[in-house]
């Protein structure tokens, strides 16, 4: 291979095949940088030594495919190329064969300046020849293999589940496949193998996994793909800890395959704590949590403070801190505090900010000192206080904390850029802060539909202690103030540096509880049967307790490759408009095909 030869090979004969990465014609000598997946070797064609080969070398252009036979020669010391592993040798050609020509590519794999992404996606095969893409795709291979090897060694079976199936319970829009044999009927592509993997537990395969494609027709945000890959698993008789240990095990293997050591067990945090301290359910632990400084004050101090600043004392007073933000002028600090600077997160008169610590210290020396030592603020930290105005719009404490969380991340974007924690990936000493967030709410209020929805999916079980609450409120599916919102699920997310890597749960294995959940969701027996009938029936045949999780492979590889988009780690991705520019899909189909399927297209 073109990356293999070393000085110890000097004198040996070698055959290399690859692409012409670059050709330098010095008249009687032609140098060719020959490239394949493994690297580049300098090939020398000398007219004096070999006139026929030299003639052929004259016609070579970038990306032509050639084979050369020659003798490996150690280079003179002053011509050594220290930048590549083969840089101490070259291959002196005895025979050169042109295997294939190439049109002038729209861009060259060796160029440092990239063309626009549309061009890269249209000519993906050229783009994939670039070192960076070769690195990313190899990384993807290594990571999948490490995960697969780990799970197989732990006794998991890799089992395939159908792509042509019916709607699954994740709640996004389905991709549909029309049936020719039964016109008017459609398969749905799975949003996940959720029901199949649960049925595999009922079928006696107590440890299942699959590295599997899932399909969701969502409005695409920058970092979504309509088809994406999950590391999907399910186990029988697990505790939450059992599932977590498996995930920590395969993530350790995956990160190791990319040269990173990670520490287990991951810290754990409840959803409530995560919202309170970080303002979201996927905390970035590289930055300090928010501190509710009410805890540092006596009751009189808090009363006094709340009156003076006209803030709610029943809501947290959050100290948000960006460590080592460097020199920030008083003016800039005051700008952060000015209404408007962070309006998009504050909303109208939503959060009151105190951002000038110097002035604050002067006006309130005692409190200021207490707060600073309570929240462990350092001299070069940027910090501010956020509190809810007593006369602000109606809001919940959770909402308020979420706003603070946005503000914290916004400030981090701007002021923690120099902070080591926020450096890009690819560095082996990278700060990977994993954690488990658990005890998510069981139900989410759907504002537009005006009813409670499953926060994860309807097969997730709840905390045993919350069962009475479920039973007491089972008919309040349409009441936004129902205590259903307080019920906690045995659901969990694994989070890394502010990104959700995966979600899972312990499932309902009892038919009676499943029925109650559907009732609480306002779903009649008939509706439930119509949507999930086969599954509910299966549950009745001796279902073992079970649970599992699914993690996004694309995102894990993206982080490990230090890439900034999922498209960089998916060989043939789609654009934000769900288009594959290389194959040009989707496309209209012929009338004949439509007729066979009994489909008529109505253009709106
Ligand atoms: N099927 C779920 C999802 O795709 C994951 C799980 O509960 O295992 O989000």
C-alpha cells in the first residue's frame, strides 16, 4: 500500500497502485505522489533509466489510476520529507501501467481549500478521497467495531428487525412505503426498532443489540438527518444500573478505539436537579453549575434583598459564572446586564441581571462577600445574578431556570471560548464529561393538542411510588394542571458535554399498567388496539421485565472525529432539505409506477 514503505524496505521490489495525487515534471525526471487509503509514496520515473515508463508518465494527470513496479530507495538526507511517514523513501519505477484515466475533477482531494458543501455532496466520491473524510469514515468503522465487539463479548446477540413495518411509538412523522399488492396500504419505515426489540425480550433473546438505521421525517435542523444510525439495545430483568453499566462499557471501548480514556461510572443526576442547576436536561458539566444564592442568605437578608430588587424570593436567585473569562471591562459587563443584550433569552422583563460585581460589592458589601464565597467565584470569573422580577409575567420556576440555562450557554459561547474546556475535539486530553440524567417526567403537556403526551414513549414505566398518583389522576389527560405532570418515569439519558447521546427506559411489562398509561394519555382501548394491537397482545404472553436504550452513532463519531456536522461522518448524507445531491433523490416517479401503486399525486 502507498503508506507502507520505510527505509528498512530499501532495495526491495514493490508494486504500488493508486491515484496520482500530484505530478512534478522536471524534464528528464517525473515525480509522482501516489496515493491510496493508507498514504502517499513518492514515485520517481527517470528517462535515462526507463524511457518507456517516462513517456507514459508524461500523460498522467491528477486522479489518474496507475500501477507501478519498482525498487525502494532510501532518499538522500536533504530530500527527506518529514511530513509523511513514507518520506524517507521513494520508489524508482521499472514499469508503469495506466489503469484508468480521470476527467479533471471539480476539486482535488489534496487541496486545502474546500469547495462549497453542495459541490462536495454532489461529487461525494471525490470528497470521500480527502484525508479528512478517509479519517472520519475509518473512525466510524473503528467505533462501530469496538461497540459490536464489546456487546458480543458481553453475550448480546445482534438481531435484525424489519425496515418495512408499521408506525412505531417515537412520535415523529413516518416515512411511508406504498404497497403494490394492497393498493392504498402503506408500510412505515421504523423510527426505531422499539416494539421489535421488546418483542425479542418476550421471545427469549434476553440481550439484544443492533447498530441500526432509523427514519424520522422531521423538519431538519442543522444537526439532524432523516435517516440516522442508532446503537440500539434491550435486556431482560435489568435494573437501571445494569443498562447503564453496559452503555458505559461500550462507550469506554468506543472512545478507546479513538485513543481516548474515559472514566466510569458516569455521575448521575435527576432531571429536577439538572433543570435547577443547569437550566436544561443535558447539562454541560465543563462549566460550573448555577448556584442558587438564596442558600447563602439568612431569611432577613433574603427578604431585604428581594424587596430592594423587586424580585421573587420563592424562585431561585441564580449566580451564573463563566470561569476565567479574562478581562472584561466594566462597560461590557454592564452591557450584558442591559435589557436587550440578551433579550432573546430573557424575554420581556423576565430576568433581572446584576452583572457589575464591583458596583454590587460597593452597594451590598456583606451579601456580595457571602455570595462570592458561597458560589466559589474567582477574581477573573465573569459572573452575574439572575432573578425573576416580582411583577414579571406569569411563569413557573422551571421556565425561569430554563431561561437562566440559555443565558449560561450563551455567555459560555462568547466568553468561555478561550477556556480550555471549550476547545475543539481531536485532542487526546479532551475533557469528556459524561453523565446520566434520570427520573424524567413521564408526561409532557402538548400545548397545541392540549393534552398530555408520553415524554419518552408510551412503553416506559414509572416510579413505583408514583403509581398512586397515576391512578388518582388517570382521567385528567386534558387538564394542563393535572398532577400527571409530576409523575416520574424510569427513563434516562446519557449526556456528554451538553449533548444528549442517547435515551432509554425500563419498560412496562404488565398489561394492566400499560392499559393505565394509555388511559392516562386519553387513548381509548380501541385506539390503543388499532395502533399497537399486536404489541399489546404479545405483552400478555409472559413478558419478562425488560429495559434498554438507544444511542446515536453518528453523533458519537462526530464528537470523536472532532467534526462539526453529522454530514462529515456519514458517507452519503442528505442536505438540510433531505436531498441526496449525488444520486438526486427524492425524484418524481413514472406514471406507470404510480398507477401500479394506485397512487395519484395531487400538486397543491
Ligand atoms: N426507541 C427509543 C428511541 O429511539 C430508545 C429506547 O427507549 O430504547 O428514542
